[in-house]
């Protein structure tokens, strides 16, 4: 599975109810990764790990259940003494006390010379997760968002993904998206794509979650070679994202924010698109892009809905 964060994690939790988790590999976006407090943070990888471990805070949608915030609250002590221009002790990105332990471990191991692939696997084992979780690459690739002209202080500026998503709560208009480092980064799972029985493109943001994987050399070619075995679940339902900025971002970048827009983005690499009943009237437009179209309930509101969706995906592609 090509994967972003929450939508992908919910789908995987449905899939592992049906197939041996050890037969599933998630290849995960790392272009949202960031360094804060000197710590390496991999939000999408952690969302998958915590969800599959049954440890995610489902209400908040990120971070660990039963979390406490003493470290975050203690950062406030430094608010008034931080020199102008210093970025020390930022408080706009919340990291819970138990979550910090994951970032401590990842950072220390990377500093010892381990690769992100190795560390991700170690953290997965520490959480007793059976699904293989592979970062899309071991090199740094960073999503950069150029903000369109607007009233906000960042008008016209290029900012990091987390500044856009968390600090500005994705409320500023996007002019363009780039993935710095993607020209030289090496996709770590081409063999897995070639050898897999089927490839699922998760219901994730097509621009900033699936986009970074597809920006790496060889990925679109590997998908195209297996096109009949590639199936995507639309993250857009009835013209809207269930959460986050995917619909707005698609429109701002000149795409249609609909299942048809998703089909146009994916049809060259993917033979089948799974859409929600809410979009069934658009089936013929999807088929006009050269894709098969499967209609089912795609809102994963609980584990049973996620399992049912996974069942339809397996039956459609295997
Ligand atoms: P992140 O979770 O914030 O990292 O962002 P992702 O790229 O992984 O996922 C965001 C997209 O997933 C949004 O467009 C959502 O609409 C979509 N999504 C989340 N949950 C579901 C779901 O239950 N069903 C479907 N079809 N899409 C979902």
C-alpha cells in the first residue's frame, strides 16, 4: 500500500482483519517529516504504527491514547526569555509526553547511523505491529508549500508542510507544491511494488501524501508496469475531503475536487478506482479516463466499515 497518514491507517486496520498482517507492506510518505526540538518526527509513519498497535488517540486522530502534556506545558516557561529570532522551544506543534519517547528513540538511532528504514522497523517491533512499515526513502525529502497572494503574514512565501498544516491550520491558499530532495532520493521499495500481488493507493491526500512517493524516480514506471493490479480508494467523497485540505488543495492547484479529479490524477498508473455510493453518478466519467470503477461505502467510520471496504478492494483487485 502507498500510504499517507490517517485514511491509510484506518484502511490498514480493516485489511489486517482479513489477511495475514505479515503479508502486508505499507510504503509511507515521509515528506511531512520534520525536526523540532532537535527531534526527528515522522508523522505519517507514527500514525500507522500507533493505529495498528491500537494505541492511537482516535478522537484527536493523531498521537497516543491517554497522553499527558507536561513537557509541552513546561515549554511555556521559555516563551518570554527566548531571544528574538530564536526558534527554540516552539509550542505550535504538540508532542505528548509518551509520544516524545518515540522521537527520542528515532533521533538517537539516526544519530548512531541507522537508516530511517531500520529505525522505523525497530519502532514497529517495539509496538508489536505485524504489518511491515517502510519509509518511502532514507534521504530527506521535504514538502514545500508556496502560499498564494493573500491577507496572511506568509502571503507569497514558501513554507514547510507542517508550518502550512499545523501552524497555519491549512487555512492559507496554495499556489504550488514542491518536494525538495525528491530528484536524488531513492525510493526504498521498488522490489516490493514489483513482487506484490496487488498495490493499493490508500485514501490519502493525492498531492501531499501520495504525490511525494510518485515524485521519486521509478515509482510511476513501476506502478504503470503493474497497472492492472493497482487499485485506489478515493479520498474525496461528494466533492469534499472527510478531513484536511485535500479538496481545497486540488482546486487551488487546478484539479477538480471530485472522484473524477482523482481518476484523472491516477488513471495512468492505476486501473481501478473505488468510490463512495455518494458519487455513483460519476461512474461513466471515471470510466472515460480508462479506469474501472467500483462503488461501495468508503467512509471508514468504524472497524467494521474499514473491514468491509478492505474486502471490496481485495475482491476487486485479486
Ligand atoms: P493525513 O491523515 O492528515 O496524513 O492525510 P492523508 O493524506 O493520509 O489523508 C487525508 C485524506 O484521507 C483526506 O482527503 C480524507 O478525506 C481521506 N480520508 C480519511 N478518512 C477516510 C475514510 O474513512 N474514507 C475515505 N474514502 N477517505 C478518508
